[in-house]
């Protein structure tokens, strides 16, 4: 099982490098989209916690 996980990680790394090399604009958009999603999730958790306190 550990061997399959290692192979999967290598394949993912190769895919990410390939995507960055062939389409840097699209890769930047995907990274920005990911950070926006994380920011929105953190904001929602903060609002939830504020609602619990109030």
C-alpha cells in the first residue's frame, strides 16, 4: 500500500510540473482559485464561531 501511495504522489507531482510548464497562466488561475476557496472557508468558520459567542 505504501508503494502505491508513493507512485501516486510521483504521478501527481509530474502532473503539476507538466501543467505549470505547458500552461502557466492556467496554473496560476488554479492556485488563485484554491486560495480564494481556503480564504472563504476560513471566513465562514470565523463567522460561525462569532455567532456561537454572541
